[in-house]
């Protein structure tokens, strides 16, 4: 990274930390770094895409991975070697992600207005999966 790009990224993340909701528009890939940045900056992701693929949901962890929370809960680090396990339950993101189909983007103000009273609940769900 050159210095200008690094400064721009830091400014962007700083602004995301000040927001309650962060827009994640569709892009050229099935996922987006904006999603990860929203989660890291504790900003509720609002996905505006028909084809966005949420990471780790229902996907299997490679057999060599042991999840830190499993080890902390007393599971053996070799438990992951028994077989692939989902990193997050398939419906986990529904607790902290808002989705809107591309054709309904004009409904975004109503979606955010309806979600604002639930912001603390969404943040608690986001923190539980960080």
C-alpha cells in the first residue's frame, strides 16, 4: 500500500465506526471486503444484492481447523479433525445482517427506519459472532 491509500482506508474505517449501518452494495465478486470491514468496525451490514454470498455460513471448516471458542469451551483441539463443521450456523447472519434485493433498493430508507429500534439487538448478535 502506498501512504495515500492507507490514509484513505483508515479514514473510511474511522467513518464506518461512527455509523450504525453500513451499505454493502453488490460488486463483481460474490462477497465483498466491505462486509468484513463492517463487521470489524461494529457496523451492522446492509447488503444490497441478489447474489451476495455470506462467508462461513453453513460452509465447512477444513478438517485441520479448530475453532478457538471450541477449545475455550473444553473441546479438544483435535475435535475439528473428526469431520468438517459449519463455522457459523446457516441462519446466524440473519441476526446481524440486513438484506435488500437490488430491485428494491428504493426501499432502503424504510428498511433502515424499521431496523433502527433493533440496532442494539443487531449489535449484540454481531458481537456474538465476531
